């Protein structure tokens, strides 16, 4: 198989992008892409572009029997991870203060894992995934000390 760097560049060229930068970090299994043109279009379609690029990367890796990398474009995933972690911490604080369960919005498995990981060390709450498929979400449950 060609390198991840050339795969990403070739895919971006086929989409029609010309002004971009690609950084592949194989040791981290990550590819970082920064697209500098058509900012309005890119911003509007960023979630779909990120999902499509990662789907293609997974298919190519599977076909070539190798490990895939995760491709982040214009820091979309990084920014989303930060927002989800902040949401999780705020919801945990509220759950601990009110002693009531807090349900977060539906999330994909990757996003739910961010919440579980973020709150795993939180001493006042525990987390649980509830629901099925696209309706699956995280519930933050306060740990109530028995007296």
C-alpha cells in the first residue's frame, strides 16, 4: 500500500482541494489535515468530510490488512473532544451537587468513551451507557455515600 501521506493527499486532490497541509504521525496512528480553501464549505461540511475520510482510511487499511489511522481535519475532532470533555465535567459537577442522574445527548461510541474516560477518576459520580444504536447515550450517576 502507498503511504498514508500519499493516500490522504491523493484523496484530497480527487475531492478537488488544492490548498492544504497534511501531517501523518504513524506512531500516534493519526493524520492531521488542514484545508485552507473554501473555508465556508469546509466548515459547513466538516463532520461529513471527517467521517468520509476516516471511513475510506478504515476500508483501505482493512483491504491491505494493516492498522488504520485516524484523520482529523482542521482540528474538528480535537475541538469536539474538548467540548465533550467539558460537557462531561460540567454534568458530573451538577450530578454530584444535585444528587440526581444526568443524561447526556446521544453520542457515538467514540464520544461516549471520551465521557467515560474523562469521568473515570471523578470520585463523586459513575457513568453508564444506555440505549441502543444511534439512540445510545451516557448517564452520569452520583455516588451517594451511605451514612
